[in-house]
C-alpha cells in the first residue's frame, strides 16, 4: 500500500529527486528559525518589558496593566508618572518610633547582608508568576538597626511615586520572608518593576509589595494603604483574603 499522500505522485520517468531535498530544506529552515527564536527571546522580552514599562509609567488610565509581558507580570502605577532614581540620588529613610533614624543609599543597602527568596508572585487580580527570585535586605535587619521603641505596633511604607503607601504589623514586618528587595529575577530591580528598591512581602498578594520604596516609618498602629483605602484587605495573605481561594505562595 502506498503510504505517500495522493498529491505526491512520482514523475513519469520514475525520478523522485525533487521531493526529498525540498522537505529537508524546509525542515532545516524551520529548525533555524526555532534556534533564532530561542536566542532572540531574552532580548525581545527585555525590549517588551522596557517598552510596556515606559508606556505604563505615563498611562493615567491604568489600561496598560491589562497587558502581560514576556515575564508574566502586569505593570501597575497609581501615579500619572514616576521619576527614575539612580544610585546617585536614591535614598531610603527609616524613621518614626525608633531610637536611631537612618537614611540609606543604594550602595549602603547593597553592603548589608543579602537574603534570597524564590516564591510564586500572586496578584489579587488572578495572575501568578511562579518561582520568582528576589534578593535584598530583610526588613527586620533595618528595624533592628534602627532600634524599635516600646509601643510600636506597625510599619508604614511610602514611595517616591508620591502616591502609593502600604502597612504591615510589626510582627509581619519581622518575618524572614519580607525583604527590602534590590534584585528580582536575578537582576537589579528595574524602574518598571519598582526599582531601584521595592518591598517584597512573599506570603501576601503582590499589592503589599510596594514599588519605588522610599520610606519606612515605625508607627503605633496599622494605617491602611492605597488600595486598602479602596476596599482591599489589610491582611492580604494569599489564599486567605479578598474572597479568593488561591493556593498559598509558601
């Protein structure tokens, strides 16, 4: 029985010299395109992330947050624009109910002991990016260095976008899986991802991980953050808040 398709009959002279080489060329070309795609993918992804981040940074509608990039993240900003900070002008202040207020540069944060976490990032809107590495200084290290005073109950975070804020209880803030993050996905945190320094609260929905972090203030009570003023849960444990049933990230 002839197993070849009915439209691939042999020529009258019995020669079949033209069929096989064309097939091989096609296969080789497809393989070449596949290899080129693998090589180009990281460059294309970085370009897409940069482009979307730049557009989102100037998008007051927030509609660009609906667009995924190659890394699976969405870009959200509650400000119409966010200034970029470099190692030369970035500062992080630690103040409030502490004995030793401090101001950190990017270099001084890098000089502190660094911790690395690999966890799923879970957004309350439903998307998840699995096994995402974050590196930085444990928040507890900065709190201990500042000397938290008796009566302190919480920590408030402010950001250099001029609009966003967040809070944690002091107990939550001292967890080993809460970082002042300098690296994300094994590279410095980019501006679009909230760099050069952002908060990372691994066991909670991602809105707790404030981007563009500029202030850490120890307070006597939890103050609801930006989204929490609009109805989001203050205690945003993955799988236990906001009426969702996502699997915990830890």
